[in-house]
């Protein structure tokens, strides 16, 4: 049965920039998911102004189908947050942002919010992740 509304009515709230940089989690699976594969991590500071990005997510308009915005780019980076043109519909925040390196997609950032409703979306680049282990093992 389809929901009564496609897009939920979610109110916006103003939060400090540091909120976005601390609102990350890494989930380490005990066993690999067969046939799913993994995404390699981007090298160095892969998210730079003008760099093409690919954002994947399950937006609130298509909650059960993975979608990708393959035409977005980084606009600016300030205080550890990247402003991007990546499309984000509510539930797609938290989705991975990839760069293409040598023909392969590499994880470069996580989409975390929206700047002033529709001006830009915000992503935390991999180089700014706060003290998180970036390997597939738990400390």
C-alpha cells in the first residue's frame, strides 16, 4: 500500500557546522554481503571545488529504489564541509558521495545536510572524518 504522501513534511532546523562533522557513523559488518562488493576509499583530498561527484541514496520520493545523481559537483569547501550541487531529498542524506578515479568509484564523502533549504547540499569529505578508523575492523 502506497503512503498517503510521497514527500514527508520535515521541518528544517538550524544547527552549527560542527554538528554535521560529528554526525557520522561507520558500520563494520562481521561478514561480507555476497555479490555486493565494497567501495574503495578515495585518495587524499578528493573533494575539491569543480570536481565531479556522484551521490547515491534512497530519496524520500523513491524510498525503495537506489538512485544516483551522476552530474553533481563540489562548489566550495569551508571549515571541513563541502558545498555541493548533489540532489538530496530528505531521506537521501547520509548517502555516500563518490569520485571516479581510474575508472572506478571511490568513496570521497558523506552527504549530511542542506544549506539554506535549496542553496546547496553539504558533505563531509573523507579527509575531515573525525578520528574514525578507516579500515574494515573494529578497534
